[in-house]
C-alpha cells in the first residue's frame, strides 16, 4: 500500500515552498497519507518507491537540482513509469521537463536539457516579468483558467513568483500530454500553466504557479493585497476555498484521495491532542498509586499536578475532570506549527476505575482489560505479586502527538515511570518510525509504545534481539487473535517490519503488503537501560490500506478489534520476554520459529554495500549479535559469511537489494 507523500528537501529548494507544500498536503491528505520530506541521500538509498503515493519536487532553483539529483533521476523515472505519481511545482516543474529555457538573454539565463523529461518539451520562463532572486519584487497573485473538470473554471489569486509555461503543450497530446490550465494574462497569456503527462503506467503533473501557498499566509497574502489592494477578508476566504479545490483536483488526478469531499470541509486548523488517561487493570488497583508515588518524587507538590520536562509539560488531573477536559480539548483547533507548544493533560483513574465508552469511543478500555485477563488466563501466567504484567498499566489517548516521544523525549518522567508501562493512541499527530520515517496513524491503525527495564546486568549485545522478539510476538499474536488460519499470512521482514503474504488468485504468486513496523530505542542511566518498543500495525484500516481485517476470508466470523489485538500482543510478548530473560538474553530459544515466520530463508539478494556488488543468499541471523547472515552465491566451498547490521543497512525487499542506510 502506497501511503507516503514525499517532498524533496535538498540543495536548491526554497524552504518557504517546502513549508507551504507540507502544510497544504498534510491539511488535505491526513489521515489517509503521511506527508514528509525526503533528502537526496534517502532518495538514492532508501526503499521509498514501494510505499510512495506521490513524490513532490517543490519550488526553489532548478540548477542545483541537476547536480543533487543526478544519480537519483533514473530511480525517480522508474518509480513513475511503474505506476508512481510525480508533482513538480515551479522549479520542480522546470526540472520535470525535457528542456529548460529560462530568462534567455538576461544575466539570469538558464538553458539546458533535463533528465526526467516527464513533459517531452520545453519549459520556458518567466511567465511574467520582474523576477528577482530571493525577493518578492516580482511576486504577484494571478488568475489561471483550469480545464481539468468538465466546465472550465477561473481560479483567482494564485501565488506566482518565477514559474514557467510549457511551450506548445497543446500540440503534444499524442505524447500523453494534457493541458490542465492556462495563464490568462502576462507574457505567457494563453500558454499552458499546468500540464498532466502520462509516463508509462504512472503520471506527472507540472506547474508554473504556486498553488501550494495558502492565500491567507505570507508571502501569498502580501502578493494578493499588492495585486488587489481593496480585497476584503470575505473575498480572501473565498479565494482560499477555491485554492483548496484546485489542490484537491490536482491530487485526485494524481491518484490520491482526500478525506474531505469539498473545500468547505477542509479545516483551517487541525484538532489538537486530547487528554490521556492513566488506568490499571481493575483487579490490580494498587498499580496507579505506585505511579502517583513515582510522580511525587519529581513534581513540586505533594499532589502531583504539573511536570515540566525536556520535551513536554504534563498536567495531572483527577478522573472527575476528564469530561470537562475532553470537551475543552475537542473544541480546540491548533496550527501545525503550534503543536509543540501544547501541554499534555493526563487524567488519573484510581481504585481500579476506568473511563466510560462515551469518554473513549475509539478504544473501549474496559473491554481491553477483559480481553487481556482472558488471554493471560489462557497462557497460565504466574501471579506477579507486587508487580504487574505487560499491558496492565495503560496510558491511553484518543489523539496525542506520539506514544514514542512521550517516553524517550522526556527523561525526567522516563526515569521514574514504573515498568512495564503501555502507552497507546488511536491517532498520532507525529508518530516516529525507523530513522527519519514518520508513522502514519489513520483510523483502524493500532499504535503503541511499551516501556521495559531489563534487569541489572542484562547484556548490551542482547538489545538488538528485542526488535526481533517483539516482531515475532506480533506475528504469533495475530495467529492467535485472527479466525481460522488467516493469521498465517502475517510474516516478518528483516529487521523490523510486519508484512502480509497474500496469494494472488490470478497468478498464484504471493504478493507482499506491509502491515506495520517496529521501532526500539534505548536510554542508559545508572547502570540500567530503559527500553521503549514502539509499534504501529494496521488492524481495521479500510481499503486501499492493507490491514489484518482484510486477511480474514469473506464470510468468516471475525471478532477482530483493536482491543483484542493489543490485549493478545501484550501477554504473548510477555511470555517470550520472560523466556528471553531466563536464558540470559539469548535468542536461541526463538531462532527456529523466527526463521519459520520471516520472509527471507534462502532469498537471493544483491548486496550493494560492497564493491563490486555481490549476489548473496540469506541464510539466517547470527546468534551472538543478531546480524543478518548471508553467503556469496559463487563463493564455492570455502566462501565466508557476510554479516550485516540491522541499523546500518536498508533492505529493499521488492527490488532484492540490501544497501547502506545513510
């Protein structure tokens, strides 16, 4: 499933254009897609094409793009030809054309061929005179005539600064070019302002104007008032709604789907975080008082009510305040840039009490604890006395910034929180993934983080196995929670992804679809290590996202829920964790099962981390350091193993490549 929208951020880009591109795309596309930046290095080395719904090259300077993306161009072209989507804005529009002729005969002249050539002609510019680099002197609000719908429509007030037009685009229909919009004035009056280009199985849209710039924000707001000095606030709001329409039309032509039906539905600001609740299994009412004791050691008052930490400020409230806090928080709308300024509200439920279903409509806490008790009973756990099992202490929030940063970005809180603590959210505003990746959290996705503390003396070399162990637990829990043998389709991709191996009924071959991923972070202090395991897995997501629910055969009775899934994962992992610790952090008791559940036994891949590139066969995981073990295909009887670190390499499984992760 392609769920990532990637915006190029490297040499040549205008940071203003990047910022507005991210803002507009996130506003229109969340929660259906995750919108993030990508560097030239990541474009060259990461396996981004498999999950990319749209690649965007925003405004800036075309010439630096040429050198920064020289080695990446073939990969971008292949991505689009194989069914991907590309959006080039202003300088990105020039760069996506076969040739650029810009400000010819002036000191600013740029002339040359370009490698992508999605538009098989010449992008010329400027479309209006007066352009000055690093300046708003030539900027203006313009009108464009859009022919993308059945009835042509003029869009007014679109920001322009240096963009081009696509020469003779109307004559290139035979080469898959369609003129979507024309300029209504200026040097390029009547010329193509926006073009759509068929590229193999994919598509590209290139444009000269900046439709990504909100008319209500600078610099577009100043350009609008310069062009229309007497414009009213009501007229500006109407033009901004029209701009959202233009953005939505463009994205739909590129194959993306916004959750908003009309521009009237598009929020000017997004919902902010909602309060989290701290609760315990009703049978373990002693748990929450232990948390209160821990908080008293770091809060300035006897009754814990406020904690200012490195990343967040926490306000603690009694459960009686939850409804009023929810009402206030649900009415609040927050600009994206202000998310980091908001304080976290945490509501404390004592005495084994839990919030009502009306208070947490997306996750029934009472039902979760009932499932947890049932699974724990079936696995015959021993009584932990004054301790508690995984998942029996829960921090839940319907909307929060990130379950992972709650732990690993707030060291004061992390130092005193009891273990194990489960933090779970129905929606995350900025969930973290491996490296620079961001986790998408649409409806139906289960996202959570688990805080653990291995005992003193735990071998540091064993930490790498935790991601393998947790991945294995997720796979086994899916087999337990899903009806019949539908869970057998859930498999492991090295080092930390959960996939579904789905048989194509037409070809008979297995197709691999990503279901989720795992992130493990560690913090060392005072001879102990805090381990935070983050996981996101698609459980009930609707199509086109691949989720566990879609693996259940039609007609099969399924009681698959978010509550049941996480209530199964926690005890299954706890049982494995106890075995892991009792064997001194050895992965040996799980190795055979792990290799049965992963996708890679005897897989032949190309290793690009060595020169020359080498074809190797995957043979397993090293038992001492958890490295991926491979064997050269043509090494003969005396060939030596080549072992690869999970955090230093990127596995592009679809292309059969293992590359250095940069």
